[in-house]
């Protein structure tokens, strides 16, 4: 039940090469020809471990590196002029942080660890040189940028077309899909984010999110105990959220 968003397995060293990493198939090197993957690996640095609540990047800071989460999870968020926090998304192992920074050269939002987190960093100076030299890496960066844009459009569509129950169902179906790609249980997991964070991500109130979880539970779609979630009918849950 307590599946956390960690990619490391028992006995895995704290620092491993890209070729040995369990996230290789999801991360940048996994989509590159061998020679390009080795060149990229030489440019990768290991970031210092972070505790829950620590900042991975700060909004407005110069984009000095592209980051990839290795274990743990984080939230991407910002504060409006009215002082209201907006949660743009949640970052899982194998996912990049800072792609938006390619536009203006600065990080466009804060990214904060939701639990103990480890990450890799690719300093921009070396990464930019490699992008010029390696066609596979250029294509992969474009793929990541396109994926980020697609996800943003999906969220806007979700907010405009789904009711509260559908938004929560779609969020859980998306989380299930992302965890399955990491070899983790798609039906039993512990949410590292709070319901308040989920509400701020989905454009709902905390009370509405809690009520929607209750409705889905009563209807037999899932079991919930605190942050532990069991999806009883994941395919049907995706249909409720409009993904199928």
C-alpha cells in the first residue's frame, strides 16, 4: 500500500551511472544513441539530497542547469499577485525540472520537494554545447518541451470541461499511469502531495476535493485512508476523467 514515488530498489547504490539507473528508459539517455548517451552522462552531476520542504529551484533564479528527479517527488508552484499559491504540477522520478527556463533563461516557478528527494543536474553551459553537437539530444529536448506543452493544454482542457469529480478522477488516473511507467503499483500508492496541493493544482477548493474523494469512494471507484489510495476500477476511473 505505501508505494512512494521512489525509483531506487533495495540494494541500489546512492549514486549510479546513467547506464545503471533504473530510470534510464524514462530519462534523457534512454532515448539517445549509445554514443550520445555516454557523452551526456559525462556532463551529468549528482545534486545534494534534499529533505521534504526544501527548494529545488527558485522562481526567477537564472536557469543554470536542467534537473531530473531521481527519487522522491516535488511540486511546481508559484504565487499570484493576490498572494494565492497555484500548483502547476507534480514531478516524479525520471521527469525534468526547469524546461520552461529555456524561454527566458530563468526558472519560471518554484519547485519544492514533497518528500526526501534526490536529483541529477545538467549544467546549462555543457548542455547547450551538447545540444549543438548531438542531433539525438536536440530531438529529445524538443520532445520534452512538446510534452510539457501538451500536458499544460491537457490541464486547461480538464479545468474547463470536467466537473470536480471528473477532475479528481482524471488526476488519479494520470498518477496511476505515471507510476506504472516507473514500475510501481498503478493501483495502490501513497500520495506525497496534500489534498490542499491537489486542490490548488485542479483549481478547486480543499473542501471540494475532499468531497470528491468521498463521492468516488462511496461509488466504489477507490479506497482511501489518509493519503493511501487504492484504485478499484482504474480503467473506469480514467473514463470518468475523460482520458479514455
